[in-house]
């Protein structure tokens, strides 16, 4: 079994065949189709802390949505010295320790990094949580074939949102990852309603959204149903086991 991220990063021959326009389309997205929501943050002083800062900011959003945290408490000057924040910090450190970059974190976090956390949290909250009628944080997609169960970032009001908070533009792998979530969703007995997709990078202040049918057509010249079925066919094919040994 493999993760949706591994699937998105590898199997290049399959992806190039099924998404013949992906490289051209991501260039178009980054060169002019993106929405510039606001000016990017100042480049991070310690690049090795970016992942931790991103995780903590998302955990704050999740805490507000699940009502484990209140907006008022986060806004208080001493919140980042509270036991509530310490719990979030510890769980975030535990999460990134699963990855190689988790060993590169430099502590303690500086005031500039605390400011980054707040800015990212407020950006995500304002764009998705504040005015949404129905929101799911980390929507769960059942595994299919040799792809494990996966969690997206946010689903709200028929839109599936993928957050990318690094100091970069969007990538082909981001497009593949989004399509993998959509294909897994398509295969579920009780799928989420997904009519649009959106990528949002609150650190760079950029976003890109498109209705699901246009997104699939622009990448593959296939309808969403046809494209998701092709992905599902690939990950459930017996040859997948024989060739990749998963």
C-alpha cells in the first residue's frame, strides 16, 4: 500500500500518459491564471521551520472549526504561552517528526515565526471558515486499490481545497495529488460533493480555482468521470502489484 503523495510523485509514465497537458497547464496557471490574493510574506528567516509553522497554523484552524479553540483565545497576547498552545505545538512536532525535515527544526520559535503562524491561520480562516455553510477539515477519502486511506485539507461548500504553504508556486505534483483525492472520492459509496477544486498558498498569497470538469478537460481532454475511472483502473490493476510490488 502507498500514500496518495507517493502516488502523485512517482509513476511518471502513467501520469504523463493520462495528463498529457499537465506541464503546459501548470505553466499557464503560475504565469497568469492564479489569483493574487495579497502580497507574499517576507521570506522565512529559518527555512527549516516552515513546515512546523505551516502545521501549527493549520492546527489552529482545525481547533476553531472543531470548537476546541476559540477565536478570542487565539487573539489574546499570551495565547502562545498557554497550555493550549503547548499541546498544539507538541502534537505538531510529533507529526513532522515522521518526516526527514522534522529533524531540522530550530527552537524556540521566534516572534517573527509566531507572527507567521498567526498570519497563515487568519488567511485560511478568513478565506474558508468565516463564511462557509458546510466545512470539513481533513476530509477522509477511503483507500482504493493500492492507495491508502487519505485525508485532504479542506472541503467546503462543494469545493475541495488543497493548501500549499511553502515558498513556491504550484506544481504538477499538486495537480496529481488533487486528482488522486477526487478519484478516491469518486470511488466511495458516499462521496463528498465536489464541484470545484482550489489550491491556496497563504504564504505566497496566491490561489487557483476551477470547476472540476474544466480542470479534468484541461489536463487530460477527458471528462471527470472518465479521468477518475482511468486512475481507479490503474491503481486496482493486477499488473500494478506485479510491476511495483505494493
